[in-house]
C-alpha cells in the first residue's frame, strides 16, 4: 500500500475538469469532475479535498469516499459530489493500473463484451436533423438522442410541439431509434401534451419530462404515458434516487458518473435500481475519462441498457476543435460499430491520457458558462 502523494486538477476545453492522483510509489490514475457551467465551484471543492486526502492510503477508496461524504456534515449536491467523483474515479484507475487489470475486473468482471451507445443530433434548438442523423448512421450509431423542443413557456401554444413529432417521425423513418430529451424545459401543462403526442411514434425514452425536483409531477406523468421515462443526471447520490425507485415513476435511471460520486456510488445506485426493475443508461455528454469510467461500470452491471457519448455533441463543436478523443493517445478506443463500443482492453479505465496536451490546454482554458433562454416577454425559460 502507498499513500496519496498528490492530487491535481486541470480545466480543459471544451468544458471539462480532469483530476490526476499520484501515490508515493509513482502509480497514478485519472478522474473527471466535470460539472457543466460550474467549473470554478468544483475547483474550490477539489482544493478542499486535496488538503484533506493527501497522505491517505490510495487503496482505501471506500474509506476516502465515506470520509468525504459523511465527515463534512453537509452532504450531497452537484458541486460537492462532482468533486468527489473525480477523486473516486482516479483512485479506481490508479488501483486497477497498479494491479494491471481493467477496472471492471475489480467490480466483479464483465457481464457483456460490448456496450450499446448513442450520440446527439440537433443541438439546443434542434434543426436539420435528417443530415445529422445520416451522419450518425455513417459513424456506426443506431440510436440517437435529440432535444425534444426549443425553450417553451410555462403554458405555450400547442402548435409549438408539432415540430417535435415531425422530427421524431423523420429520424425513425431513417431506421434509427430515437430518445427525446425534454431537458426539464417543459412544465406540466406542456409536458403532458408532448408525451401524449410522441407516444404513437415510440421514442426509446423521454428524458427529464419534468425537472427531478418535481417527483409528484413525474409520478403523475408516468400514469399518463406508456413512453419509458428516464431521468437522473440531476440526482447526486443513492439517497436522491431512492424516492423515484420507491414511487415506481421511472423506467430508466441516468446517473452521471462525474456528478454522482464516481464509480463507487454509481455501482451502488445500479444495484438499487436492479431491485426495482429499473434500467441504467448512464448520462455522459462529457469527456473521455467520464466515458471510460462509465463503460467500465456498464460492462459489469446486469441492468445496463445504453451509454451516452459526447462525440460531436453541439457543446463540443460550438467550443472549437476539442472533442471526445482529443486528449487520448489512442483515439480508436471509442470506435463505434453497429451501435456498440467494444469492451476497453487496457488496464485501469482502459484509456491513456495525453498528459502533455492536457497541461498545455489547461494553462489558458476558460470556464464554460451555462446557456440562457428567455421568452419574448423577457422572462427566464428553462435551459
């Protein structure tokens, strides 16, 4: 066993936050603490964790997680849990590298040899989805996700929903399955109408039909539609997840490994969900470290169904040249074939980070800021 010698974090383009941990014997691991739009807040939380955990035994992953979560009195929330996530993922990577095995071997081994994946089309204001969908087919994808709507008022004209149905029909006609991300943009009056409108066209799932802070509304909606309901990116621990499982109001849970406390916590959440017959489709419009960690978990849990990838997502392309594979030494590891990514074969998380590129970009990278939507009257609308 060896103690943690250093914990560093790196703000990199387009909007990611990487973490590197080294132990006293020269072993290292990489993690990701990306929290879109709140980079500087997570950096502050990481600074506090660094002061706390340098000198701890690097092998004691669960002890470090429990210490961070339970011995700070105030618990949970996106900023704190994202900071824990980066540390936790890096510790799993370090330990698996030291033992010369993939992380999934430490989680009980594989239950599948490849992972179903999907990619985004359409952007925040979805348009020209046919061209984008054809491009995804050419890349090897068989499932896509798109925003269901642009920004919508609390109560809006029913006509604002017509284009959603047409986009879904178009994409399905091309032979793709399609998930619709309501993105928490709709409130109950519009969400109920849209769920009913798209139901005949069989979306793979509808995501965040309402914000997860409205569990009673989601429960009500689940009784009004046969569309599978998915959510979870804005739930940050198994305690946040618990009420949705007990309510039987969701069909697909989407924890984000960079927001939910890392590999340690997402594994526990998956086991909870399995007991309620709820599938796991990890949220991950983020960087390569988060994706690799998600794949390691996906390979080892029985109720995994599909994995989100950020390859070519609008948030990446809008920010410039940096996309999912730019910081990888081997950019082929996430290659998509007939809708699947093969099990990562390398040790640790299964990827090798180009540290020189990370350090170069981190010198000048600015924090990514959330987008803002406003209605014609100037009122704030959900992003």
